[in-house]
């Protein structure tokens, strides 16, 4: 499958996987939006982060050493998901201006 590309400078349409425009030698970018598949879409949502934090808190009450380790991993992954979404949202806001 060949992506449709557009030059960022001259705006010419290209139909190959070139990284530079043959006309003006500038970078090219894809016209098609890259949507994540189902699993990636779920794991990038804030609901997934909340679920991980809740599971981490529930595992914390297990009482064994491995329960503590698993709960730390789940809570850190949940917080990391929140941070990625926060960073992406701020990046999108700054790109609009």
C-alpha cells in the first residue's frame, strides 16, 4: 500500500514513500491519519489508566510481597497513561496556535 504524501513547503502531491520532495527537497508528510487499532486505542485512554490504578489498589491488600510489586507496577502504568494523555493534550493545544 502506497501512502499519499504532501510536501510541507510546495504542497505538491507525491505517491511514494519518499522522505524528501523531489521538487524543493523539503520534508514530506502523510495525508492519511494514522489511527490506532482497537487494543492500542483502549490502552491509550484515561479509563484504562483509572482501571489500572484501581486494580493496583485492590492488589495492594493481598499482603504478600509479590502483591506489593504487582500493585506498584499497575499504579505506575496507570499514572503513566494519564501523563501520556496529558502531554498529548497539551501538545495538541500548542499546535493549534
